């Protein structure tokens, strides 16, 4: 099957956002779509979105989308032990579909973002996870994929490294730091998790980025020992 175009993927993202906003639920994009809109060259193939509320479960939020737009559909997971269903959007007048992952704060260490820190850069003006936590979540994804028991997940770690390094370069070109006023809301446990992960990342994955992580505000000793 031919892959989805970026315009198709962004249109799916926009439909999700509009439905939630009509229900007074604020949200932002994360994952590969957010990375792409920040300037990472790799094109996404699905949509990851965080609803900035803990009132509803992930499954309830999926049901809202299915109720409000019949192009959304819920499909049983291929994992027989899974208690959730997978959300897809069927592209009209095609046989294509786009996977949509709905997250809420606290799931997979996704932070509770105050909406005033959400950015919606031109030309698409879609709400994005703030850049520093977006980077740290991508770093976490690398760590998770690296130790997965599934070979297909472990293979993703190499793509993750390219994404993380590209985002890190973007962050540093913008001269952002973890101790900036606009980054003080980032949870301490998120920074602590990044600390632990970076001890491995700058040794086994991307040693040449050591200086950039230091520019971001982390204090990293030669050899991988790190604090902040």
C-alpha cells in the first residue's frame, strides 16, 4: 500500500484537534508529527496526540472521535491480551488509513502541559508539545525501544537516534535551555529520567552530541556521568 502523504496525515491530525476542541478539550501533537512540524525531515506515518485533561480515559476519548466522525474506527489489537482497541482514520475515497494514538498526561510519562506553553507554528498552526519535553519524550522512546523484547521495536532505536539528534540541534539553534523561565514547568521527574537515559545515550548512541546536551543545560562529565 502506498504510504500516506504529509498533507493527509496533517489533515487527520487537524480533524482530531477540531473534534476535541468542539468538546472543550485542549490537546497538542507529540511524536513524529510534532517533530516534523518542528523541522525534523523524517515524514511521520501516524498521529500521536495528547488530550490535556484527565477527566476522560483514553478509550472514552477514542469513542468521542468515532461518534463524531464515522471515518474513525476502532479495531481490536493484534495483541490478544490487550484491553484496548486501536484507533484508525479511514482516508475518504481510498483504501488507506492512518493510525491515531490518543494519550493523556501521566501515560508514558507524558507531562501535564499548561496550555500557555503550547506552540502552534506557521504555516500549519497546529498545537505542538513544547520543544524541550518533545525532545525528552523522544529520548525516552529511544530508551524504551532499546530494551524492548520485540525485535521490530528494538530496530526503531536507530531511527530514534536520528530524530533525537535532529530535535536536539533544533533546540540548540533556538538557544533554549532546561533552566529557561518557559521551561521551569517541566516536571522534575522528567528531567531525572532524562538524566538517567543520557548517561547511556551519549556513550552508546550519539557521543558527538555531548556538547549540545551541555548547551541545553545538562552538566555531563566526560565518560557519561551526568547531573543537572
